[in-house]
C-alpha cells in the first residue's frame, strides 16, 4: 500500500458511524464530499431511547466535520456509475470521484412478511412511535418482534417508560438466545420485572392492524414494533459491486471492493472477514473501527491490513439496568457478565465513547 499524500477527490456515501469517521480521517488533507440527507448524526444505538421519549437532538454533521476538508451534501445517492467514477444524486447532479467510500449501512429487514412494512413501526420511525404511544387515548398491548439486542432494548425501554401498556416480545428463536446462560438469565429477569411477556419459538407470518399471526397462534397487539433483523442497502448490488448472499459488498483486507478496487466499503454494507475473528457482524462495534481505519488508510497514516477482535457486547435494559457480556476475540460468549447498575454504566460509557470518537 502507498503512503502518498497527493490530494484526492473522495466521495463518502453515508454519515453513520463508519462513513463519518472515514470522512473525518481522510478529510485531514484530502477533499471529501460527504453525501447524506440528514442534518444531524443518526445515533442509531440510542433509537430505543427516542422511541421511549428520552431522545434528544444529536450533533449536527456540519459541526462534527468542523476542522476537516469536508463538504456535507444533503442529498441521497440513487445510482453509481462505477465505470465513469460518478455518483448520481437525487437532486439530479452527479459527483465525480477518484475514490468512493460506500457506507450506506443497513435498514430494517421485513423478510417479505405480509403487513409488516404497512402496520409495524421500525427503529427508523422511533420518534413517530414515541408520539403514537404518548398520544394514545388509552393504554393497550404493544408487541415487539425480534429477540436480539434491538428488540430487547426496545421492549425494556418501552415497558419502563409506559408501565400501563402490556408489552410482549416475540422471537422466532429464544429471546436473548445469543448471550451466555448468565446473560440471558439476567435479561429474562429484567423482562419479568418489567411485566414483559416473552414468546419464544414464535415466527410471525403476518402483521395486521390488530396484531400478529404466528406459528404459535394469534397475538393481539394495538401497536407492533418490528426489530427482527437488518439488511444492507441494495444500491451496492444494483450498481454491480460484488456482494455476498445477504447483499453485503465483498471486500479485501484493505476494505476495497473485491470487484472494484477504487471503491472502499465500510460498516454494515461490507462483508469483512478477519483472520482469527471471522466475518464481522453488523453493528456500531464494527462500523466505527472500520471507518477509523479507512480514514487513516486514505490519509496515508497506515499501510497495514484491517484487523479487529471483539471484546464485549452490551445492552441497555431500561433506564436502571444493563448488561455487559464479555466475549472472545471471535465474538464467542464468555461466562462473565456485568449486570444491573454496573452493566448500565458500562453500556453508557461505551455509547458515550462512540459519540466522543466522532467529535
């Protein structure tokens, strides 16, 4: 890899954890155009707080980009001309580039379940969900679909914020099943304390205005929240970048596209395999380090391949509880967990560190 400092035209698509950290690193001496329609950082790991009415305005992207050679274009990329080295935006303009950074991340996956997109709220609609719950004439039943981290954080946060609502969490497998036995046991204790009904081994087959149809029978719900899983933005595959069977762009050890080496892909959009660690999962824990690494690479401050090892997974369990689950470098569960106030404070410190890294 070259350590050249010759200025390049770099276009970064997406201002999430990976895109913004890449732009800040590369923008030390290169001209970077950051393409994202949002005015402010979408602090996705805190959307469950927004859904429960605890959200606040996060820093403006312009402020976070201060001190770097970064132009924030508030637009969406709608087409990639990979041969012509151009990005077509939704305002009709085209941006030329020497290097393209694709960091469009992921979005809620509906899995073609009938009625899900029409009748369920997603994390992207957290503020709208908050208004719906606060303005309800009478409390009712709320079903959260998804037994992973996003679903658990939403269910606990919403149950605590709205104790008069009957909250259910519905999972195709086991709620919290990815965590260690100690970790899952604590999650179930918190859900029980908050009055959340757990539906394990229950696959949703349809979402209706009044609830769910599932493999275990109907579940009534006045409000449904969908947190089953995420999927990458489809633009990478549509443009002709080589992708895996999930639509994540295949990259080499320098996070360059396997099919178009003048394109780098970071964050949830990238299928990154690290020796000794495996293929990285989607999430802030992997997106931010990818962006920080790529910013240094494009700035000429490193010529080493990307390396990464996991340390822990963390969860918010309402305002008063949390979980820090220690893991091996390959993300395998360890028996050690921090729970209660210690887990909550550990999670808060980690999330606070993410925001601090972007400032």
